[in-house]
C-alpha cells in the first residue's frame, strides 16, 4: 500500500486554497492540477509498505500527535521543485513560522526511524502540492507560472488540528487519497 502522513488543510484555508488553485488553473496552462480535496502538508512519505505496517506507523506517531497542540499555519508563497531547471512540482507553502510543523515532522521521522521505517535525511520543506507541469512544459506556461510566483500570494490561514495517514492510489486525473487513520492534536 502506498501511503503518507499529512496535515490536511482545514477551513477556512481549504476554501481559500481551492480559490487560489482555480485562479492559477485559469492563468497557468499545461499543469495537472491536484484534486482540491487532496490538499495537504506532507509530514512523512512512506511509499509502498505492507498494510500491517500502517498500524505500526500509527502506533508510533499517535503519542507525538497527542503531545502536539493545534497550531496555526499561514500559506503565503508559491514555488516549484526543483527550484531551478524544469519543475516537477508546483506548490504553495508557508513563508513564515514553520516551527510547529517542522518539529512535528522531525519528531515523527525520528520515531519512525527507530521503528524501522525508512526516512529521508534531507531538510524538511513544508509545502502543499498544487500541481505537476506536463512534459514538455512550454515557455508560455513557464512564463505564466513565473508571473504567478512573482506576485504576492494571498495569506491562506488555517489551524492544524490533526494528522492523517492517507493511502494513495493512482487514478485518471491524479491520485486519490483515502483517509486510513487520523489522530487529533490534543496537546496533552
């Protein structure tokens, strides 16, 4: 099963992110845009793991989530991965304080590593994937994205209140995500 841990966007940020995505869809061509219901900030990507390991993963991260208090997130900048060259991912991310989200991700990485899960060594980059450019991406489309990233992005705010284990399944028009388990941030 292909899965990942994430903080889903919540209202009012989810509606604002949908509006931004629709605006970008009208201005930036040749992009496979993310399904609006899939918008999230990844905490940890597992890739393919056996279903019984998902229960272990939830057991490992539940105490971390329960110690975490809900926190505010402000998404206010657009970018691409990789930052230079031909982009593969177009994203919306936080430009300011990412401390609580980064702390959550790093604590989850550490606990998951101790439990035998593979974790990334690279720096954590909080972002919400908005779309993936089609290949080849024309100069016109690239220029339109450049104009969008040069403008001030709206401040999209929400309170992060839970972490979700999603199953990802490939589908026509982009992957579909099924919520397999969720843990509320209770700050206990």
